[in-house]
C-alpha cells in the first residue's frame, strides 16, 4: 500500500494506543499465572498478536473482546512440539524462547521479514549452558530440554530483550539464578518495565550494581490491569506539536517508567521561542525514538546529533540508513555515523518519494515529516505501520492529516 501525504496541521484529542512494551509483558505474565487475569486497554497489533499466539501455543488461552483480553494461564503440559510463530516480532522471539525452555516444552520458533537475521547468539550460548539443546542454528529454531538456574553472564551492549526473556523464565527454574551484566546495560528502561510488571504478578527480582538475583520456584499470580499508553507512539505526535500541530495526547501515565517518556524532555530542551533548534541525544536507552527524533532534527535551525544507536542497524530495517535515506530524499541533510546520525539544518523539507523499508517507525516518522514539507510525500509500503499502530493513519486523518492511498503503477 502506497500513501500520498500532503502538508497539513493536526488538531484535536488523541487517545494514544496502549504501550506495546507493557502489553507484551503483561500478556506473558498473565499467561504464566495460575488463574484468570483481565488486561484492558490493549491495542491489538501484529506484534501483540504474535505474542498472544505464541503463548497460546504454550498452553494459555485468550478471549479477546475489543480492547479487553481475558487470559487463562497455562495449566498442564504440552504434548509434542509447540510451533511458535513470532511473525516479525523480535520481542516475541527473545521473550518467549527462554520461557518455553523453562516450561520444558520442545518448541520450534518461526518468523519472517528480517526476524531470521536478528541475532540470538546470547541464547545459543547461555541456554545451551543451562540444559537446552538447539537442534538448529538458524531459524526455524528448534529447542528442547528444561532450563536450569544458575549464573548467566550477559553483555549489556546488545538488546535488553535478552535480559527480559530470562527475567520471565528464571523464576520458573528449580534453582536460584543470577544474571550478571558483563558491560553497561543499554536500554535499561525496558528492563525496568519488565521488573515493574513482574512484581504485579507476584514475581520478585533483586538487584545489585551489576546483576539481577532471581529466586527459583516462584509462582506467577493472576492480576487485572489496564495497559498504559505508549510514549514511543505518542512521540510522533509530540514532535508534530513541536512542528506546529496541536494534538492533546490522552492515556499517558505521568509517572511511567517507560524510557521513551524522554521525548518530552528532549523537545522541551530543543524548542526555543517556538523554533526548533538542535540537540545531542544519547539514544542507548531510547532506540525506538531515533526515527522521529531524526525528523525533529531535520526541521531544526542548528545541527543535531544522535549517538549510541548502532544497534538500530538490526531492527526491522537498518534504521540508521533508513532514517537518513528518508530525510535526504525529502531534501534533508543527514549523514550516518558509526553509531548514529548527524543532522544538518536545511531550508525545510521539500517532499518526495520514500521507501518504508518495511519498518513501521519509518512510515510514521515520514508521515509526521510530511506535515511541514513544501510538497507531497509518497510513502511506499505504508502498510508497515500496522505492525505496531494499526490505526495510525485513521487517527492521523481524524486529526486533520491529509493521507490518501494511491496506486503508483497507474
């Protein structure tokens, strides 16, 4: 699906979708609990559907009624092999692989898009050292065995998703466990979200300066909760406001532990007397903000720098290259560095045609960039937004945005 976006101004109230990060974690915790939990306010997306499908394959059951998901936790064991379809969700793969291992379920993990290329080397090393056999080294990954506790040594400069996956799984092990960080943990706020949600479901995690301590034989308990709004999705509209729109964003938790809440501080520091200046943003803890931050920088009257974001090369796209390509095709001046982006001021953005690279955050960032372009922006493959925010363009148009599906082949 290709979209033509024309310059416009967004105005009105917007109830932002539920946090995808929180929803993934709540779904897994509820599925592991002995009993029934109710999750309200969930925004269904392909990634969340992948996690629900995967936990269903492991024995949980789900009843979906609008934005309310009733979860009956896993009871009993699985006969045969569980096929776990992660679709394109790296979170689903990395969260659920150690969970299946802890449950002792022989499992096959499948996926598509760039997911087969996204690394799981840490699991291949650490799970193999703790009772799990990998029958295949590439996707589809087939594993068997029962995960044991003990010491896990994990590099912190990869994805925090590996830590989260182990934090879900190790409370189920018979033995106590310790996750030792061998380097600084990047994307730490995502682990904070995990620990916060685990505690609501009865799981206790202790921390030292460089490790996480997990008691074995813990039990997940049911919990009813409303999923808070997503700051990573709200960030697109916060930037729209910085560029002249007037969107009142609802459904956000003011004291949220979501790291992407940092977008509000970055904008406050960057916006001076109604004009966008420049910024230097360390994105090691906020990688999902990079696409929309690059748009903010492209409209600045001073240079902007994004750094400590090298892990974005292995997302749904090479996000550093995709961000630079998107903005440069629209008339920007963006250079990819070894670990981020250098964004130089220009005389605004002109418009043009860009490729989504199959990446939901590139699509949404481009749609916000288009608001202030001098001409139309055509986004090829705009359906990628459905991965995390299926109603993005519906909300965009309701707020006054001009977005039309077109056929480039005509």
